[in-house]
């Protein structure tokens, strides 16, 4: 793996993590096309960490407001903000359970570009179905957090878009698109942060040695920058009601990549 490979994969991760087109699927396919061999621990988790930092930076004020709701008093709308925090906590549980129970199966799926390409077709179908969701202008609740968390757990598979599945689920639960997108981004924080922490602990001292560490840093920085851009533009797209258009892209990408990698 070269520095240019790390840069390309960082761009792919940054652009596709928040756009509903599956960053994991695009990474698996991109790695296959580049003929890349991953150095050391999961390079994908480092790339996801870069986009996690992008979420923390972009929604910093919102995150602070949510956390202050846990303090007695908490200011205006503290009850609703507290509900949002608990919805995020509850919504994180399904992905944790699935990730621990099916770890080896999931790792096998990440080695198959054919599987990732096929799952892009599933993502495309989800996104096109989002046009049927009725915007009831409803907010988040703890039960909704659980349902959205189940969608996030399904998106552990490469090719299934995490943002696509969670935003679509939230919209079907009656949440307004802009709030659905924001909740999806916030829900990514504990899931991606936890995966990164586990990878760090499993790597031990090897994490910060050798040329691989520099590749991790380069990929992380690039995914951070492009992650900020994709958050900004997806929020605009969701507000315009054009979210489902990404479904056509996923179908086309899945078909083309299946033809190429089969």
C-alpha cells in the first residue's frame, strides 16, 4: 500500500461515509481495484475515525447542547435533548451486539467485493423506497432510536449504507428529513468510536510503529476533510427532498461493479 493509495481511499471514505452510498462497500471495491493489501490492523477503521472527527467538529455545538441536558436544570428543551441522548445510547446497542456476535462473519464479508457489490443493490432499493415515507414532522423518541439502531446494525455489512439505512428508517418513523439526517450522524459517534477503540486495544504497541502508521495518519486526515464536505452537502440535499436520487447511483454502481469483479 502506498501513500497515494491511502489518499485515494481517504477520499472515498470521506465522500461516501455520509452520502448514502455505503463507504464500506466502496472501500472494499476500491481496495480490490487498486490491488491494495491492508497494513496491520483494519485500515478501514482508521478511515472511519477520520469521518468520526468530522462529525464531532461539524456538530460540536449540538453535541455540547445534548450533553448539557444531562446536567440538572439543563436549560430550555432539556427533556427533549435528554431523550435524544438516550435514543442514541439505545440505538447503539444493536450494532454492538451484532458486531460482537458476528465478528468473523462480518470480516469475511469485507473480503468479498462480489458481496459488497450485491449489497449496493439492496441499498439502492432502500433509498428509492424512501420516497414513500411520509414527513410527519415528528421528533426522535427512545423507541425510534432502537429501530434506527437496528437499521445501523444491518449496515455493518459492506455495501449497506449506514447513513442511507438509518435516515430512511427515521423518515419512515415520521421524523422530518433534516432531523433524521442529524440523528443518523450523531448515532455514528459511539459506534465508530467504539470500533476504533477496540482496534487500538487489539493492536497494542504495533499501532504506532513502522511505515503503516504514517499511512493511517494520511488516510485519516484526508477522510476528515472530505467527511466535512459530505456532511455539509448531504444536509442540503436532504432538505431539498432529493435524498432518494442516490438510490439510482447505488443500483448503477452495484451492477457495474458486479460485472467487473465477478
